[in-house]
């Protein structure tokens, strides 16, 4: 009896589920085959009709051709605003300026959002600004939810003095994506609230300024960029560019991966990132990093300029050739300079410092501070590996509990001054510089040289290799 009752309850439960599913299927069929019909406050929405906007409303309420405004050079600024859409600038063969809106919207929508799709186009004579706004409805259940907003320009356009501003919640932004798109903009500003992909085409030129705010996604420049000011703000976007020539360059990121070709900056290059990766082939200009650069891997091939990293907590810094001033402070990160030709000051707590010193006689020493030195490498309990191929004036190597490994070129003339409380320097030739606890000096090569290396090692170990003593 008990089993019979249980089977009966399950039967009615399954029957109820089947009835509910059947009703839902009927409702779904009605909605699908009768778009716009409301049932229980919802309806099936579909919009795939392309709109071509060829005229705009003027300040006086009249309309005028967009093409005529462009061709009479009456437009300085173009504003494109959407909630979610793919926005692009491109040339087409029809030979006219216009906006093209291509929606692909299908899904279930509530009655309150049923008629919220809209687009407007206006022109302000006072500000010489052409504005287009496109707003798609909010879907309850979206099957396809995309809109293309295109500023279509004649195929023969090559130069324009436009300030282009694009603002959207999400969507892809493409400025010139094929071979026909050959034009010059004055400035480009892109603001995206959510993840996006922003691409500048191979023939896109922006003379004055580029400002991109993209939280995540991808930013790609397909050509060499030459502009006065380039600013990129991002949380975690992947950024990839070719060569960059700019007056100022600002990269303000949280954890982005950045890969750039050659960079030439005449004023400032400011980089801010709590973590992330910065790869630059070669840099001509000064790299200034804020205190926010905490956990970042920075790799630069040749750096003709200064680099300042005041608080790289656990960053790994690798520079091929440094021809400017380097001022780097880390905690546990590693610092490598393969060829230091100028002033270099590195301080770390537990990281490894690896430097080849090749300081150039031509560097400006008019403000040289003998107390600071040309090369000043200091660590608390890390390791300093340094190879002196060529050196200029006084250098300092300091550690408390770490290790110092030195190697000298056999052609160098220098004086080695040491203060090693626990371990005196040990020369590879087997000759000891002094007993533990001593202070002293050794002249290598000719006497009377002003090329000095001062070693302070409180408790660690100091090794000197390939040393030739006169």
C-alpha cells in the first residue's frame, strides 16, 4: 500500500511537470511566431533592419545632409554614444558621409523595455559637433544582442581634422580595419565601461592625442603610432602595439600585459601598474614609474634615457643597455642590467642584482656626487653579481647579510676599498685582501687611479674573480 501511494504521487508530479512544460512550449511558440505579442508582460523581440542616417537635425530644427556638412568642413567633432554596440570608422565605395546602424537583436523582452530601442543624430553649429546616439533595449533573455554603428566615409578621403569621441558600455571599437581606410584624425577618445576590443588599423593616423579607457579585453595598434599625447587606462587589458612616437605617454593599468615595439618619447613616459608585464623592444626617453608599480615584470632592450622605479616591491626588472640614469628600489624582485653605461643606483632587500658596468667617459659628471657613486648597488640579504668591464669614478657595493660577487676586466686600473666585518674579499688568484674584520684597499693596475670600488659587507660573503694585481 505504501509503495502504491508513493508511485501515485510521483505520477502526478511528473504529470504536473509535463503540463507546465507543454504550456511553456505553447507560449514560446506563440512568442516566436508572433513577435511583439505580449504574454504575461513579455514578448519576443526582433530587430534586424539596417538604418542609414544621411541627414541630421540642426540647432534650428531643420535637417541637413551629413555629407554636405563634412564636405564643407563644418564638422570638427564627432560624438558616438551607445549602451552596447560595435563602433567603427570605415570607408565605403558609395562615396558619401553617413552613419549606418546595423542591429541584430533577437530575444525575450519585458513590456517596459519593449520600445526602448532608439537612435538620434544632431548637429550643433556653435560647437561644430555631429552627435549620434544609439540605445538598444535591455533583453530579459537575449539570443542575439549586437549592433554595428558605422561612420561611413568616402573611399577617397585621406585627411580630416576630426576629434572623434566614442563612449559605450561594451562592444568592439575599430578605427580603420582594412586597406581602404586611409585617413588622419586629430584626436581619438574611447571610453568603454566593460570588456572590449579596441583596434587601430594599419593606415590610421592620429596627430594630436589618443585616449583609451578600456577596463579589460584587448587593445591593439596595427601600425606605428605618431601622436602628441597617448594615454591608456585599463584594469587588465592585453595591450599590443608597434612602434610609438609621442611627446607624452601614460600607461595607467592595474594588471595589464603590455607589449610595445620601439618607443620614442620626447617628454615623459609614465607607467603605473600594481602588477602586470611591460615589454619594450627599445626606449628613447625617460620612464617614470609611480609608487603603484609594485609587482610588475619590466623588460626593455636598449634604454636611452632615465628609468625611475621607487617602490617595485617584488618586480623583476631587466634592461639590456642603459645609457641614462637608473634609480630602482625593490624588495624581493630581481634587477638585471646587462650593460650599464651611466649612473645606476639599485637597492633591494632580498632580490638578486646582476649588472655589467661599462660606464662611458662621455657621460656628464658635472653634478657627480662622490658619496653616491656612479654605480651604487645595495642589498640587505640578497645577492649582487657585478662585472666591471669599464668603470668611471667611484662605485659602491653594499650588503648586510647577502653576498657580493665581483669580476674585473684585466685591463682595468682601480683601487678596491673594503670594509668586511665577517669575510674579507677573497681573490681568485688565492691572494687574500686581508684578515676577517679588517678594512683595507688594494690597487689593481696603475697606482693613483680615481676609479674606486668601495665594498661594505657586514655579515655576508664577498668573492672577487679574474683580478690582476700589480
